[in-house]
């Protein structure tokens, strides 16, 4: 339980430190209007969805079995 609290606290501190830099960026110009960056983001999202789907498929098809019975 303590580890989870520490991880959440670290995430909050990280976001608090990085937020001013994130807020200043012009995200639309950098990623949406830029065709090459948009293509890379789309490919990244497709790979992410594919990997998550594949892992869920194999988790359902081959569930983890306990061997200490």
C-alpha cells in the first residue's frame, strides 16, 4: 500500500514540475498541423492498440495457471 502511495505522490510531483512547460507549448502547431508528426502519432497509436489487443487476446486464450497446486 505504501508503494502505491509513493508512486502516486511521485507522479503528482512530476506533473507539478513539468506542467508549466507543457502548458507553454503550442501542441496544435507541433503535432496536429504537422503532417509528418501526425502520421507518427497515428502509427504509434495503432501499434499501441494492436499490442494491447494482442495481449488481451492471449490473456483470454491462454490464462495464467497456478503451478503450485
